[in-house]
């Protein structure tokens, strides 16, 4: 039986629900990335990033360039950036990418057959990161994290936030948190910088150095809970 005019009007008045992809629970996509808009985020910076990425893909298509390329060149450059002292999170922040994607690139062997292609925009973002002017590391190689973890925890108990320490160390705040939580190994150069930073800051009041009292109190409380195993 055909629908009545009232039913037709009623169904036409109800718009179809927008198709929104469900963000994975462990997603590390952040606001300001094109893929954040793909998950349905309506923030202006995410939508603008999606438009820029779409415009770049269209330009590449008009120039006859493939949308996806082999990952090896970007993987080699990411490895070189890591050797120069950047963590995966540092690279992801500079490139505006997911840290999960960067870590997968860092695990991509030289020319392994069957490695998944990546978006050209992703490769360009990685390859566009310049090498830091600070390098080579004063002390190349890796070392255990036990001492660095203890020193960072000591600074946390004194009220120094990870973000403030990260600025002084020239790394990402997540790198500081990972080392403090006993990442198994870290670059020896970073371990030595942490040792020097602890020596310089441990006798200072964070508030007197520009840290907000509320932030210092929050860090001390979190450090106390961590030490108590809460």
C-alpha cells in the first residue's frame, strides 16, 4: 500500500542521521588533525585540517600523483629523527599525526615487501620535519631508565610538572611521563640532561620559577598517590 500524503510529509521532515565513524577506544588522534573530523568532530580546527587534507589530495590527483605511496622513505626519515633525539611523540606532534602511526613507521624495516602504503600527505608531513640543530647527541646510545625515573619522580614530588620539565629538556611532556613511569630504556644523552636538570632544579621552589601554585600542588599530590601505590 503506498504511503499516505501525511506519512510522506512526516518521513520527509525527519532528516537522516549523519554517518559518523566511531572513534576507537585507544585512538590517539588529537584535535587539529584531519582524521579527528573524520570521526565526527565539529571543532573548527579539525574541520579546517580535513579541508586542507582534502584539497591537497585533490591537487595531487590533478597532478597525476598517487594518493598513497610506499612508507620506506618516510620510515627512514623517522628513524633518523629518532636517532637525533626525537621521540615518537615528538615526531607525531611536529607532523600533526597520530603517534600510533609514527610508531608503526619506526618499526617498518628498510625495504620489506608487503609493507602497507601510507597517504602521501602523511609521508610529506614526516619528510618535512627538519633535523634539530642541537644534534649529534653528546652521548650516543641507550641506557637503563632507573636513575632518570627516580630523578624525575623526585622533581614531581617537589612540584615540577612534566610539561615544565619537558620544555627545559627539549622533549615532549609525554616523553617525560614515560621515562618517569620507568620506560625500560632511553637515550643516554637524555639521561644525562635529566641528571643535570635535577641538579639545577631540585633546590628551587617551582612557584618562584613561574609554576602556578595550583599546578605545583596538583603534581605533588599525584606524586604522593603514585608513591603510595594508589
